[in-house]
């Protein structure tokens, strides 16, 4: 889960703290739309393509398929939504810069990976065995917040202006 909070924009924060039911509904719509845009951004920018410092190569597509919007909900005078990563192994790949996870075999002495594939079925032809691997996180919450906050602020100001 990635938590986003608004700081510094005093006018917007004051308006958010004084929300009536109509304004809350408008904010709820913004959060729902923003959550959908956020999921699209993460899937396109971080979970598609080749491996880099902020991108994962797609092997099965499971992490991307299990990345969804969190349901939008009201809690008192606040509206919550966002993104969730349902894959069991998501915490290995989603985390702050510098986070590294060491993976060791559960049974046996080695982890074994296919390194070459050939033929129409893409069957592995060469394998490598290692005692452990260190996997850096490549989807960084700080990058996601940096992308989302300006859009969320703009959309909230627009919606609140229309609701008031």
C-alpha cells in the first residue's frame, strides 16, 4: 500500500478539512479517478518492459495482473483510496530506494534459473544455480507520490471549486 498525504497547500487543506457531504462526494470521485490513473501509471511505467533501476522485466505478468485500485471509502471527514499489490512477492519489488531482499532456497542448497530458451515452445536449454540472489526494489513509493501529488492537488482543487 502507498499512503499519500497533502502538505504545504494551506488553502486546499483548509477546504478539505471543512468538507460537507456534497464536497466529500466530489472528493471521493477524484480519489477514485486518481486511483485508477495511479494503477495505470504503475503498470505502464514500472511493471512493463525490460529491467532497469525503476522497471521490472515481465516474465509471467502476475505482479502486474494483481496490481489494483484500493476501493475508495470515506472515514469521517477523509476519503481514502490508492493502489494495492496483491502478489505475495510484491514487497520484494515495491519499496524505498536502497531496499534489497536476499532470496535463499527453501529446500536444497541452490536456486536454479533458466538463462537461455530456444525452440517454438521456448523451453529452457541452459540453467544457472546459485546459493542466493539479492533483489533490489524497483517500484519506489517516493516516485509514485511524486507523480501523483500534483495531479491529485489539481483535480481536488477543480472538483472542490465545482462543489462549492
